[in-house]
C-alpha cells in the first residue's frame, strides 16, 4: 500500500464499529509496535490503540472521523487533516496528524493535534 492507502485504511479503523473488522484494518495499516499520541492519550502497540479507538467509539457512538485534506509525504514523514463529525454532519473536533512509516512499510507513529492553533504571542 502507498502512504495515502495506509492512512485511508487507518482512518477506516476509527469508523469501524465491529472489533474484528477494526483489528483487520489496523493489522494491514499499523505496525505491531506503533505509537499513537494526541492531546487525550498516548498509547504503544496495536492492542493499546485498539482499546483507545474502542473507548472513543463508546464515548461518541455516532461520530465519524472524516479526512479534510489529502496526505502529504516527504522524507519518511506524512501529514493529513481530519474532522470528527456527528450523525448530522456537524463537526465537533478538527485536527491534523503527523506520522511516519516503520521498516515493515506500515504506520509506526502518529502524533495528533487538535485545531485551532494557539494565538501567536
């Protein structure tokens, strides 16, 4: 898979209600020992990420994570923007993620940020 396909598969895992299907999506896109960090969590490994996603799905059962940009890649790094939307299409959170690939060709790191950016000093 190219990076855009990996990111799309990873994104689908956040929206997948079935745990088994979610696991298969992450197995395809996420390194076994990948790390994930955003303002609400820091997890290591696919199992911890699966648990984190399940918690988000339980807290926000009608929410979907939708891409709001394409994937930009250079020098082994990539970034993309996203929004969490509810069943009416209303956006509750927007953010962007920066990531890298592991030696196995799958995502091994995501660092997420919520927007908007803080005001300049």
